[in-house]
């Protein structure tokens, strides 16, 4: 059995999405393998979030999205975890973080309390995300970074086969982003799910991704991170506005910093 | 079934040796409020979360047409009010899901249509207006045994429904797209919840009337939101405030000789202002 066959893979073939007569994605082919980090990059309006929504089955599409499950993991539909870029909700909602975790796991209503299983798994996954102290806090009182970690902890709790992260470090400061990414690769390495990461931040991508997909309505290029993230490819995707420079490999792994679209 | 009611009244006789509880109509009214107030307040918690106060108002006003249809068809208005309320609830939910119009615009259209239709039918028949009065203002003192049994059945239905659906409803109330990724059957939850709201609203009309029915659902839940930080507290406070204001409103109306439905709503409103004050004075954090 080759290494390829042992991994489950989410294979996307010839995926197209049209909305209101406008083609948002056309002929997209991609493989997202478990145990790997796949980065999805591309300019604004490239259809990155739409691709995630198609994988989640939230937008109609043509083409095929198929989950090939390794034999030893049994049959069934894949569990897909999703951490959205933002989740606008009523901040005044009387709902604690623990309540929020219970809503999708507990059969009996939250007004009868929380089951021991819900409590334990919530505390456990929050601890792993480094935010165990937030368990009893009202959901509406969390900061942007805290809320994103809670969402991430919730996604990890449900043991996903594939986890989709949309801009996980947007709205978090640089130190916070580094910390989050380190933690992310640590969890990902131990849990073996496939991670599809949408990011603007090329330093995150180069440090953590095994595979990169460059998207601009169609696939511009895809492959191993080091092969794909060349100045030429980035220039063709971001329209020559990407300013790329290579850091000295002082921390053991040289990485690229890019400033696509003139943002930092 | 009526035998069960007799036993309940006998029990109340022994448990409540107060002068206000002596008359039979007061026992009926108390029982009606004990059945309908917690059902309305429990459904009210997610209703407020969904910002559906206007929706429940529209269902309440559909009773105009419901009553008129009942009299036209020669059946008890209670049935046609409930059936027409449920019909309007599903219609609003379906139309809302299939257009880009804002929710309040869709509800506004239905709201005016059902009132206009009701008034048109009633105005064409002489003598119907008097029948409508009781629905407009409601009166728990005039609740019949059949209506009490209907309310008991409703409380049971609401309880069973919320037991199985409450978590999904709340998750949907946080964020629709996110709830969908967690496997919540969004459309089924929306439609079933709007049906339950319609049943509760049309039953609560008997107690407080069309004009005040939304208050039964919205005020206890909103008062609870002022102070609750978790989902459990919000639910229990809402139900508790509803029971408290139902009982105290009924007793106050007996001694003050005021309309019972209105007094109950005023008691709930007092709870709202008290909790709002508490919220304003509570240190932030």
C-alpha cells in the first residue's frame, strides 16, 4: 500500500460555481490530504471563501467534491470542521462558552444543565487551544482573538477529517498570529486532520503549509509550498504588486514575507 | 377530561384558602395563566433571540381573519384562529426564505393583509363586531373548560418540542450559516418553530387579547436577558418572571378591579424595568 492510499483525501474535480450569472470559480481541481496543511491563497474576490462554502455544501456547484476515505477509517461522510473568518452574532445573547459547546453536542436542552461529557470535552479542547479559562465566560464578551480560538476549539472537539480555516489570523496582532500558528501546527500534527487554510499572510503560509493552491477564479498553480511560492507565480496572481523578500534563515527555516495588495 | 379539571379545581380549593381564589372564574383564570404564561415565556426566549417580536405580533393580528373565518364557516373561532395563525406563520417563513426582502418588510405586508382581510369580512356582516371584542382584549376570567384543556395540551406540546429542538433553535439563533455546518436542519427548525409560536400566540389571545399577546412572549424573555449570562439562567428566569407576573397580575386585578390581561402585562413590564435597572447599576465586566 503506497503512502497515497493510506491518507484520506478530499478530491475536488472540475468544480465551478456561478452566482447570479457570474462565474466565481471555474474548473477547480485540488486534493486536500489528511495530515497535511494546504494553504489557499489568492487576491480578494478570487473565490477562496466560495470554495470553502462549496466544500461545506452551502453553495450550489457543478463538478465533483469527493472524500476518499482510507480503508482502515471505515465508511461514511467526512466530518468537516469550519472556522469562519468572522461570525457576526448578537453580542447580548445570554450564552456562555460552555452553553455554545453544548448546543451542538448535547441531546437534552441546555436549560437542564450540561452533561459531564460536554463539560469534559469542552474544557479539554479549550485547554488545547490555550483558552481553558474562557469556559464560563459569556460568548458576547470575548475579544476577536479569543472568540476565534473558541471556534477553533469547538471545531477540533468534533474530531474533523478536514478542517477549513478562513483567515485564522486576521484581526489578531503579529505575536498572537505566530502563537496561534504554532499551536495550530502542533494540534494538527497530533490530530492528523487535513487542514485547508485560507490566508493573506504569506509568512504563515510558507512556515506552515505543505501544499499551496493559488486561486484566482481558477487554479493559477498548485504544488509543494517551496515550488509554488516563487516571485513569478505571485506576480502573475497578484498582478505584480506582491513585494517579496526572503528572510535570513536565522530561526532555522528561511521564510518569505509578502505584501500582496499593498497591505501589511 | 373535564373530570380531571374538576379534580384540579378541588385541589386549588384546598391549596388556596384565599378570598380571591374563591370564585370559580378566578380558579379558571389562575389555571389558564399557569398554563399559558410559562409556555409563552419559554418560546419567547428564542423568539427574542431571533428578533421575531414583530412576527408574533403579525400572528396575533391574524386572529382578526381567524375569527371572521370561523363565524363564516360556522365553526368555533378558536379552531380557525389557530389554523389561520399557523398558516400565516408558515407563509411568512417560506416567503422570507425565498426573497431578498428584509424580514420586517415581509412581515409588514402579511400583517396589514391579515388585518385588512379580517376587517373586510367582519364589516360585511352585521353583529360580528361584538364577537371580536373578546378577542381584541382577551379575558382570562372568561376562559372555558375546553380552552383550559387546549392550553394544557399546548403546554405539553411546547415542552416536548423544546426538549428536542431547543439546542438547535439556539444554535440557529447564534448564526444561520454556522448552525448549518453543525448539522442543524435550518429550514425544518425555522418552520416548526414558527408553527409553535403560532399555536402559543393564538392560545394566549384568550388570556390577554390580540393587542397585548406579544407581551406574553417578549417581555419575560427580554427581562431575563437583562440579567442572565448563560442559556439556562435566561430560560428559567423568563419562565419564572412569566409565572410571577401572571399570578401577581391576576390577584392585583381582582382587588383593583382592573382588566386581568392588562394587569398581568403591567406586572411583567414592572419586572422588565426592575431587571433593566439592575443591569444599568451592575458593574461592567
